[in-house]
């Protein structure tokens, strides 16, 4: 039976015109004439049987039905484009892994190691998108996710199985100049320094000072950043103290751009996990990637866990 689907050209014209609210700008984007775009949209409206645009003094605007349809068409065209790029990227050979990952861990730990994976598995291609919170695998194209959290958080991620990879050792760090040449290594000496806040962990500084038994009225104050990479950059530029996982700042510590301000970690029991959907057949690429990850963790230089207290 023939599918009730408009032509791809008509949908492309509709998507462009909906975004620009202009036939003229849609034509410019698609390298078509305005008349060609208009004919495609007229044919599309005839096909669906409803008005998608209405004329205004300033051009065209979407109807309510058109606005709803445009949102769905944009998603479908994007997915179709991603599927096409995936086929093109492997030229029909090899396997592909769709991976969700927390952004800074992906940038600073995973990506520098991917050349090793490519040498070991030349036919495996890894596509990475960022996610910071649990999601439903059934609603996404992801095969696996690199996630940072506590055992309780991982356990509450329904319909998944998780493999722990690395413990997270979170330490207060700063630019050496922030210590002003003095030995401000005790927790009480840090309470008066500017603090850099992580928006995804708003209670982290308060928890750290409470664990040290130190009063810190400004524990929730300070510039706030969404990603660890932003917080690290702010610390490198001397804006304040950052409370970040040590494994994300090895390079800055080695270059002397950051120093550990107090060698007492935040005892939060967080770790990095590879999470996979449970109850369905995972593609072979997922197991290959997991095996490589586990081996990479085992071969990585061990950082001595600093005792708390």
C-alpha cells in the first residue's frame, strides 16, 4: 500500500519556510526560486487538506496546525539526515555505536583515548551526544551512555544495567596566585576565598565544608557554571576555587595552571558508569566498546585516593 507521505522536496520547502516565516528566505536557503517554493507549499497544503500558512502584511506566518506540523517535520527531517550521515560515514561498512555522555568527561577523558579504540577497532565508529541526566533509551537512538552518579542514582535508572568504570575523586583546586604565596591548605582558610559553583551540583561546596566541620556562610555564593569544563576554565583564570573531579584536570595540574588547594576530597560516592538498556539485545558494538573501556581503565595510571579528614 502506498504510504501517505508528501514529497521530500515539499517537506524541505515547508521546513525552511516555517523556520524563516518567509518564502523568499526559504528559496534562498534551498537555492530555488520563490515561485518554486510557493508551488511546493501549495501542493503540500492540497495534500494534507489544511492551511499551513496565512498571509500577513509582512509576509506569511504559520497557522496553529502548521506550527504543530512544522515541529514534527523538523524532527523527522533531522532524524533522516542523521541516518543518512551515519550510512555515509561508514560507507556501508563496519559498525556504529550511538553514545550519550556527560560532556566534560567525554571531552577530557574519553575523546583523547578514542584514537586507541580506532587502532584496535578500525571498523567501529562512535557517535557522541551530550546528556547530563538519565533518559529513556526507548525514546532515543542511543545504544549506551556514560553517566556520572551515585550507586543510588544509577540504581533508579529504570530498565538499564550499569558497569562501574572509575571512582570520582573531587578536590578543591585553584590557580596558584589565588593562594597569594601562603599555605592556605586548611579548610577554614578556604572559606573566605571566592568559590566557583557548579549548577548541576549546587550543594557541593556546602557539603564539602560541612564534612570538614568548617562554617562557610558563603558556601552557596559565587559565579555559577553549567559544565565542569567552564568551571575549570574559570579556575585557571584565577576567578576562584573550583570543586572538580581530579581525573578531569590532570593536564592543568601537570602544567601548574591549577594546584590542589586542600587535599581533602568530597566524599560523595560518585563514579562514572557505562549504562546500557536491559532486556533487549544490545548491538555487538556496545560490548566491544565496554570491553575496551574496562581495559582502558585498568591500564590507566592509578591516582592514590586521598583519605578524608
